[in-house]
């Protein structure tokens, strides 16, 4: 075999795959932009600016069994989540982040050529996970307000449709899908995956419906509300028979002992963490009101922990680069799905002040 011959053995459907564009780490930004890490305001990945509960750090410092593999059956973890999610442990499977769970669900349902209905602009991991399974993403674009077109979704269903995927509230637009619309999707009989990564900021969930609808699956995470993004703790709420299948196909030790400890201590400190969530929600709303005062931006109301904006004058890239020059990282896109948009995570009050001041400076520079 020639030096490059191994490339010929790659699955043909993956040769030209476009991966998921992840947020940049502070270390990467500091290295390329020459910013000191402690001077960066990172608002591009919807992370919790307050961090995790102090109880997590204390418990981890006292744990002395990191040399032992974690429980592959997730017994303690599923029991802990049972109390928080309000469903029996038989409905719950945890994973190394919701991204991993999305991949497992696609592996369980999607064979080559099968179709998955998607509502762009939305969380791009859906597209990525379907593509890895050699499935077909059927995009049903959202309307001008970024609401799901239910009639178009139902019309898109074929004999090959295996899943409908729905971020709720949606990322990057921040708007929730009303429960009557979700019920209408469920009534089609097609499995519906509702990703509720931002449910703690929104306060609305379809989790209780899992017991009633055998085609509903719900995803949650500890990355956002509990400040545990680096621990990678996601979980899903499923009909018990689907949970059993997922437990069978997942990698054995998919959630670390450290992550289980972090969940346990976070749930013990739930009131403290939810008080922080309230602060983030208040800052999200203030950020929205401040952005509304800038004539060349069009912010959209959000039920998540970020604000989505259209740039009406100039380009999203110009705003992104102008903020980067000031050590502020946000998310932007300029493509056929989203033309000139920015997404700004809700931070602490001082972060909002700095961001708005920086955008005003950029405005003055362009005048």
C-alpha cells in the first residue's frame, strides 16, 4: 500500500464531511490574538460566567478513588437525576455531554439513507451527528421570526423519516417552540428529540409528556445552569425501552466519577445555583434592552442565556473582529442560512456594560 493509500479506505460518505465549528478556548484566543487569558471576556459559548458550585470543588478535593473505573450502569447518577428531572431512573441515561447523547440516538435510529427533519438555523450538532451515520438531513427552514413551520414539517415526513430534532429553546435564536406545536409533531408518530439545554433559563419543559408519548425523547445538560461545561454531563429522558437500548450501545464508562460527584454536589446546592440562574436571566433581559437601543442591530427576545441579533448595517464579521480587538469573544455567522448574525452570551453585569460600550465604540469608528 502506498504512503497515502490508507486514505482510500476511509468511508466515502465522510471524505468531505464538514465538522461542527466549536467555540474557541481562552488559551487559543490568547495565543492567536496575544491577549492575556485573564483579560478575555468569553461570551461565545453560552457558558455560565459564575462557574460551578463551591461544593463541587470541595468534594473533588476529598475524593480518593480516581484510580477506579466509574459505574458503567450509572446507578447513583441516574438516581440523582431521577429526583431532579421528576421521572423514574428507568427513563434516564447520562452521557459525556448532550453532544454524545445526540450521537448515540442517531446511531440507534438512523441507518444510511434514513431521513431526519431539522429546523435551521439551529444547533449544528444535529446535522453533524446525522451525517456521521450516513443519514440525510431534511431541512425545514424556520419562518422570519425563527418559529418552526409545523405544517411544512408535517409535509416533509416520508417513509424514510426516522426522527424530528428540535432545540427548545432554539440555539442560536433563543426562542422556544410552544407546547401545542410540539404536541402536533408528536401526534405524527415520528420520534421527536427535544433538546432542552437551556430549560433552567426558560422554565418550560415537555419532560412530563415522556410518560404519555412513547415517541418523545428529551435532552438536558449541566453545562449551562450548573456551570459544569468542562465536566461534560448530559442526560436524556426516554421511554424505558429506548433507555435500555441506549444503555446497551453506549461506551461503558461514558460518565466519569468526577462528573458524578459534580452532579451530586450541584443538586445539593441547587438553590444557590438557581439564584445565579436568576441573575443570568436578569442580565440577558438587560442585554436585550440595551441592544435594542442600537439602531443598526435587531436583537430577538430570548428564553435562553444569550441574545441573537441581526446586523442591519455593516457585517457580523466586522462586529466580531471589533470586539475581538477589545478581548471580547462572541459568536457570529455569515452564510446562506444566517446572513450577518451575532450571538452574545449573557454574562455578569460588568460584562454587559463593557460589551455595550465596545459596540458603541465600533459604531463611532464606522461613522
